[in-house]
């Protein structure tokens, strides 16, 4: 993590302004960065994988560093045993460590869902993978922007901001698909909805499976 964070900071401070040019395209023109990559204009911008790693690391580091005065409420009506508390702590800590890897693994899955939604266009899978990396980088960037709200005593501000990010992410996806893959407005929205629902199903199933596996592992140790 230290080396990756160092590389990320180096990208932001690089004198040629590549990070600012890349960020402007990424956040202000959904899909344009992917379109530029597909046109072969890659030297002017940060690589898609590095961009994803930069913003994902930024988000997870901020989440760990920003104090949270609102830990998850405990159910005082059902007092937990010492074993249950220890199990919960181990599962929570282990899942927090696995979460960045889990999301990274799902980036290609998102790309596959995009390809399936555009299967009639006969595009190569790497084109959708570029789009997926850029999309996730943008979402992590938006999430990193609102992470400082985690320090507020009232959770309402953070929850409202998270809802705004979710809505913005869908709008970003629609605009990105329109710019990169084209199609009628109706089909773009249908494809965006299909990809979003499919991704949520995969994400929910994978997360539940990992938590279940961690609980079983913790209870046997």
C-alpha cells in the first residue's frame, strides 16, 4: 500500500500536468477519456489501470483516516458474548482488507456485462474494460470527495451525499455509454439499467458469499 500510495501521489504532482488533463476528461466528460484511448491518444493521459488504482487507493485511505464518530449501533437488547464480539471484529476487519481486492476483481465483470449489453456491436472486450476502469475510477473519485463528511456527528449529510453519488454514477454511466458506444436514448437507458442491475446482483451475491465464508472461518478458529 505504501508504494502504491507513493506512486499515486507522484502522479498527482507530476509537472507535465497529465493528471489534471486526465481528471478533467474523467470527471467532466463521461466516456471521453475512454474514447480518447480507443482513438489511440493514450500518451497524453494516465493509464486506465493506474488511474483506477489512484482513485481507489485515495478513497480507501481517506475512509480509514477520516474519524467516524458514528460507529454502527449495537443491539443492546441482545447482549453478545465475548466470542461473538471477537468473531464480529475479525470478520469486519478481514472484510475491510478484502474489499479493495473484491471491487478490483469485479471491474472485469462490469466490463463483461457491458459487452453482453452491446453484443451486437461486435466490439473487443478490452474496449469495455477500459470503460469499466474509467467508470470505477470516476465513482471512487466522487466517493473520495464526500468521505470527509464521515467525520460529522450526523450521518444524514454523508447518507445524502452517498445517494447523490449513486444517482450521479448512473447518469455518468448513461452519458459515458452514449459517448463511447452510441445508440438511441431508449436503448442507452435500457442497457445502462441492465448493466447496473446485473452488477448489483453480482456484487451483492459476491459480498454475501465472502461474509458467509468469513463467518464460517472465524467460528472454526
